[in-house]
């Protein structure tokens, strides 16, 4: 009897997991100026989480090396839903966004899902950067240098 209950529980867990699904998201860079340092990829899943200049509001985060001016990361086992991505070309590997002297402009490359450029009139936010993840997906994010 214990075995039948155990198998029934396992079967129900399997059904629940296959109904809700989990997906992978591969993020690739486009436009890295060089292969110095690393790229920090941050994944967000909540309204109000962007901008996140100090990388404190992310859902998941990975730092990867750069090969031939390219970097990519894959986040696995993601539940379906709305997500946004930020990436930083961390050339000096200090794990933070560096700014140009006496300006708010970034010294290193930045990228955001759904953004080809950003500025004072086009500041990144979750609403504009979000996308729906409902299948395994691959996205490419433009790296912007100011």
C-alpha cells in the first residue's frame, strides 16, 4: 500500500511539473567592443526592479567570461512569466557599474532586453524591458557604450 501511495504522489508531482512547465532562456551579447573582463547578466521578474544599478533586485544573476567579443549565458528551470534582462560589460571585473568622471554616463557597456539605446528620455524600466517567457528561448541584447 505504501508503494502505491508513493507512486501516486510521484505521478501527481510529474503531472504538475509538466503542466506548468519550466523553460530555459539563453541570452547572447551583440556589440561588445573588446574581450576584456566579463559580462554580468541579471534576470528580473518583478515590476519596479529596473533600473538596478547596484545589482540588488535581480531574480537570477550570472557572470561569464568573454570569448572573441562574445558572451552568453543560459538560465534553466525558469517558470513561465514576464522577465527582463540587464547586462554589464564589466571590463575591470569590479562587479559594479562604473561611471565617467563627473557624469551619470556609464563608463562600461550596458544592455537591456528590448532596448536598442537608452538615455535621459528613454531610461530603462521593467515595463519596457519585459518579455513573456512561455517556451525555451534565445535572445540577443545589444551592448551600448556611451
